[in-house]
C-alpha cells in the first residue's frame, strides 16, 4: 500500500494516527464525529480527539496546496479565519482526483452555521448583526490584500462576540493574496457575495416552503452597503485646520473604537486652502485593537467585542476598588484576573460545562448592567452573578443562544 505525505503543524500529534491512505469517504474510524455543515462540494468530515476537533476536506492536489498556503498566510493578516493545521498528499493518486490531497483545519469552536443563525424564525434581530459581521470581515480581508472570490453563507461560520456576531472565513479555495486590491477587485468580490447570499436565501426560503418573493434576496446588497460605509470610514482623508492638531488623536481613537489599530499617520498638503489632509492607514492584522490590549494586560484571549466589554469591566473594578494601594495598572489587572475574572469563569464552567465561558461572562456583565440600570445603583458582583445563574444565565442576544456543543 502507498504511503501519503503528511505535513502537520506541531501540536497535533493525534492526526498522525488516522488512516490517511484510505479515501475519506471510506473511513470507519472511531474518531469520526458528525457535526452540522453548510453546503459543500468536497468531502468534509470531522474527527475528535478529546476537546481537539478537526475538519478534514479532500480536494485535488493543486487546490489543496493553494488553500493550505492561503489559510496559513491569512492567519497573521486578518482576525477570524479557519486555522489550517495539516496537508495530506496522496502522491500516487493523479492530481486532479478529488482524493489526491486533503486539508486539515482546526474545528472553529463555539461557531454555528448559517442555517442555525437564519432558519430559526428569529432572524429579524440578528439580521443587522449579520450585515455588520460579513461586511466587517470582507473589509478586513480586503485591507489585507485578500480577494476571497467565494464569500457565501456556507463558507462562513458565525460566533457570538459579546452583543455582536463575528463571521469566520473557512473556505479559501478561490482566494488570492495581493499586496493591495484594486477597486475593481473589491467590487468583483462584493458582486460575488451579493449573488451567493441571494442564492443562499432563496434556498432557505424554498426549504421553508416560502415564495421566492418572500425570500430575503437583498441581504447581500445590504452587506455591500455596510461594507462601503465602513471602507469609506477607514480610508477617507479628513481635512484638519492649521490649529487642529488634536483632531489627529480623535481620528485615531475613532478607528480604535472600530477595532482597528492605526499603522501610519500621514499629513498631506491640502490644495484648496490652509490646513492639511490627514490620512490614517490601518495596520494589517484585522480588528484586534481591544483584544490585543486585553491580552497584553491580562493574558486573556477574547474576541474583539468581548475584549472591549471585559476591558470596561476591568476599568469599573479599578474605579470602585481600593484606590489607596500603590500598585500599578498591570498589577491591578492581574489582581482583577485572579480575584474576579477567573473565579467567575470557573463557576460558569461548573454551571454549564462545555459552553463558551468568555462569552457567558459577557452575558453576565450585561445582566449586571441591566440590574444596576433598573435599581439606579451599582450591584455587587456576587448578588448579580447569583441572580443571573438563578434566571438561567440569560444571553445578551435577544434570541436564545444556541452553540454547537460537542
Ligand atoms: N474548520 C472548520 N470548523 C467548523 N466547520 C467547518 C470547518 N471547515 C469546514 N467546516 C464545515 O464544512 C462545510 C464545508 O467546508 P468548505 O471548506 O466550505 O468545503 P467546500 O470547499 O466543499 O465548500 C462548511 O460549510 C462548514 O460548515
Ligand atoms: Mg465551501
């Protein structure tokens, strides 16, 4: 029997045990697990080793290599993309055969497919979150020079991010990386997304027995509109007067609020009068302003909107805490982590094993805020936490929080 070539990134030794010489469809391995998927062309199956779950996708060699390389390159350029951990090459199989190669990605935890997001009948309140999520991801990809070529409902996964939704790119088979994208390339990518999303929504309407007229066919166009507004916000130049230097800081903070780190600040001549044109460029790396801050300060890993909310909890702790102690900011941050954050995270994990504990912590913060707003006064953590647990850990989202728990 022939032996495949395996390239596996460090830290995933269990993958070596799998029967790679056999086509994926014929596997009968005890590690195989069934998980929901979007629509797909290639054979995709999941394998679990304890908490480590992987998606394996078989596809022709050239495509597999391309996808593996692209996902790996994107990992450092944008935030939410699937993480490729291995490439399998069955050298003895002709390269155009579907099972000549396979790409292994890490299963993206706590995500759900578009079916779970949209089909529940409660799509109304989530629609706006979804527009922001897909538009935001496309902006991140385009800023990083990535033309996707196949943005569709099935090529995205969705994850709660505090009160927002984060979209994660998983299928990079058609993607191209460039130094910079032209307006035409960006437009083309948007056009593909608009058609794909309309097609996806038409399929969902058909499944639900709805008339095509009642399908949400303009979802993609609405994503494109949100995209254009965000793109303009990030790339426009602002004219500032000769004595308005303070506006540089304002503009930097505006982009930070959107989650972007500013790379370069340029002051350009302004032809039509006194003053300068201010141009900020966003650093490559995606929307990670708050998650990087939180990680630097406390070592906690969280998505961008979660990090923003947790950072304000930390500020609150500092504001109401003992201000006479002479400890610095970083020591206070560690105290907060050890005394407040971690004990509550442990209690969440005990109350509901397997859930996304950081997201649930954000749910709790929201609940504490609602209690305080109703009472017109601060509510101590212990009181708020017990009330939140007693009420069944309600989420920030108006719709029930269903996650894929494995
Ligand atoms: N890393 C992953 N984590 C979670 N789900 C995944 C992952 N990779 C693929 N999937 C699921 O499998 C489906 C098909 O994967 P995809 O890469 O889009 O295959 P295809 O190229 O055949 O379209 C996706 O819609 C998604 O639901
Ligand atoms: Mg796909």
